[in-house]
């Protein structure tokens, strides 16, 4: 959520920033609603003072035995004016709240206007069979469809061991980097989705359980962000870093083409997510830290990748800046996103009420929050299978996973 004080004090800066996201028009309406509310509130207070004065006059008249009908009539008139003004204030505040809730974060100056490839690592360009050909029978889309419908899958046999190895390895790596492992709930309330900026914005992607007023979370980012919602942390306790492992659910409405083949874009998948609460001055460095961890993971898995600085117009609502790490997929003959990491600055913290106290007597400030995918299991399995395929159809499993229970190889699928 944007800081209304910033909009009021520096509207040109906010307008220019929102113009990069196609919402510059909202600033004038925001300022008009804010000005109207600030005009109405003193009038309400003035009428309340008049109400108190009229009440005192009525009491005095009754004590002296005088006729208080005139004072009573004045009290009725004041109350009517207060009711009218309060209705006006509530109407303005509802419109103001709805507008500011709909606005995205201000993009960072370093978020480009056009997508920018920062670097390529490893030797991309190889072509080969795609993961469904290579993992025939181990990725069982047909059984998944019989059970749950399209874009659900069973992972079977050695893929289960690879998933468990990926997760355990990632958790161990992140623990060494100061991230506390967390297995959070996957059913979340609406305020958690609102607080993280997924509502109002991505309703079409979210599974809802209306009978219970709950939603299936599309990422453990939502649950991890809520760990300190409504809290004030001490500066000495920062940074707070968490590594969440959870099953995630997304409707993936509108996806088509190669994305719906196999497990690249499915409705249910497992993921290890990084989440950080930091002081504002540290968020840029923390963003680079998350990216470096993602690169370390894919380097260790020996998967060619590139790092993309996402265009301001393509950022999610809460992000001020986002990096995507795209792995080379021989079966698709192109780079595809396998992880991302975002700096959401104070946008989520404002909506969640997550703050910290810089010094003992200092007023609290909003934290900065960041999130990044360490391992999206399905897409990582795709990248492993397609990049480590052999000519005979077997797949070499990266050495780094062997000590965590993964097999050394996956045998070629039977013809």
C-alpha cells in the first residue's frame, strides 16, 4: 500500500512512478479524495463541539427549571448535521481506501522500462526431448486428470526421491544462510492475501473455499509475510529470514500452448520459498542476496540460466523490482522462468502492519519485505531432466542431490 503522506507531499514523483505502470491518472483522484476528507473531518469536530455546547445548555436549562425546547431543537439540528457529515466522510474514505488498495507499488529507479537480460550463465542452446518424453510414466498426467482434472499430475518412483532431495538440500543450504525453516498452513484468510498484494489483483488465479472464508495459497510468501503482521520488532532482531516449504495452488487461468504440456504450469506444485524482513536501508542488498542464492542453486544443479531484470510495467502489484531466473529448457528450445525474487519495499508491510522500532524511544517504522523462490520443484525437475538427458534417454541426476537421497540417474523410459 502506498504512503498517502508521500503522495500528498511529492505528487509529481508518485505520478511519474505510477506512469511507468499505467496508473498515473489515479494520483489526481487520490489527492482530491484526500483533500475532501481533510476538509470534512474538521467540520465534524466543529459540529461535535457544538453538540457538546448544546448538551450543556440543555442541562443548565433543566437545572434552572427553564424551558429547554430551543436548546433541544438545536441539539437535533446539530445531530442531523453530524450524521450527514459522517456519511460524507465514510463515503469518501471508502472510495479513498478502495483506490489506494488498487494501486501497485512504485517501481524502483533501477527497474527498467523494458525487460533487461543481465547475464547468461552456462551453455544454453542445446536441444533435446522434453520432460514428458524423458519421464514417460514417472510424470503421470493421465492418472492426475482422472483424479483431479486437467493439469494435475502424479510424480512417481525416482521423481519422488528427487523432489525430497531437492527440498532437503535447499532447506539445508538456506539454513546455512540464516533462514529459519518453516512449514506453514496453506489455507489462508482474505486479509493475508490482501496484505501481500494478491488481492485485489490476482483473484482469477486463486482457489477459494467460500464456506470457510479461506483460500488455498499460491505461494508460502503469503503465510511467511503474516508471521510478523501487526507486530513491532526490535531493530536488534533484524533481519528475519524464513525458508518456507509448502504445496501451492493456482488456477492458472488463461494459460495455453506448451505451458499446459506436462508439469511446467500446473494447478498444484511444491516450492521452497525465501522471505526476508529487513530495515529499509538493507532491502536493496537483501534483494541481491536472494538472487545470489538462486544462482548458487542452479549453478550447483549444472543448469544453464539467465538473469532478467523485469520491466516496471510487468511487475506484480507488490513488487518495486523483480529478477527472474530463467533456465534453458532444451525441450522448449528457449529460456523459461524457474525462480523469481522481488523487493516489495514497504508495500506489503504497510498493508500488514509489520513494523520495527529503530531505537528504544523512536517511533516505529514499516519494515521492508522481500521474497524469492529457492526451488519450484516441478520446474526444477523439468530443467534437470532436459539438461541432463543422455543420448540413450537416461538422465544423470546432479551430484549435489545424491547425498540427500536422490538416485544417481533415471533410466531411459521404455519405448
